[in-house]
C-alpha cells in the first residue's frame, strides 16, 4: 500500500460528504464532524468493520460506534466476551481500551441519511485495505452488514460472487484469515429482532473459540 494513501482526518476526497460534514458542523459545532479514525490495537486479531459514522454517534465523538444505539450493543458485547475493559463507550476520554481488537468503518465520514453512494464506498476502500493489512495472520474480520462485507471483499481483492453475505457465515481464506458476517447491530435490526442479543453473542462465542483467546 502506498503510504500517500494513509488515512487522515482532513480527507476530503468525496465532495458530497465533505459538504455534508461542513453543514453538520454548523448545526453541531461541538461535534467531531470529520472523517473518523479507527480505534483499538494496531495489529488486531479481530477487526470489526461497520458501515459509517452515525450523526450523534461516531460523528459526534470521533470514535467508531461511540455514543449511539449500535455502539451500546457492540461495546456491551465486546465487554461480555473479553475484548474491552469497559461495558460502554461514551467519549474519547472514558478510559475504554480494547484487547486484541480494532474497530473501523467501510466509510469514514457521516453520509447523508446514513446512505453512502458506491463511489464514496470505493474511494474509502483504500483505507480499509490498510486496516486489513494489519490483521494478524490467522485473524478474523467481522463484517457488520452487507456494505461492510462487500467493502472487505473488495479490499482483499476477492471475487464478490465467491463470498455472498450471510449472517453467521465464517469464510476461511487462503491466507489463514477468516471473514465473519453478522447483521449490523443497528437500532432497526435489533428492534425488529432481525439481530437478537443471543444471535450476536453466538457470533462472538465462535470468534473467541476460533481465535483461541
């Protein structure tokens, strides 16, 4: 990976997103309202890939999955299974630390209506490539939702049709790494029971067993 592509919070490669963040910053001047960096250990055994920052979540706090409903669900699960030292994540200064784990998003900027367009997903993919390069040799990439899954497959230069998204699916790659699919822990998915706490917990149980930690 060319070092010139390294992620930075001043990235403005997507004009629509940059314009949107500027408007959001005017409405919420205390918010982060910039591309959101990844969070966690530098060389993880488990890399969690979400969709994009939420308006009052990561876009506000500057940390993935911090400050919104999806973050409450995810960080409770990480704590339950030993990947975090705290049960909740509320701000950058809350003392929370991850173990063996790192969290990122397929798109680093808040998209209008939480819906990035394909060109934005593609432009941000090089940053995901960098994250994937740092995953340990037999590590796991947990993809939360279809876009996270497809972005990870693209970043790994794999054929999409060979790896269809399916909740609970574990794909063993030739490199020794494993791609794991889960429905996103969004408010919609959890409220409609598309993703229950038990379903999500079973994913993490299998991940821990796979990683032997």
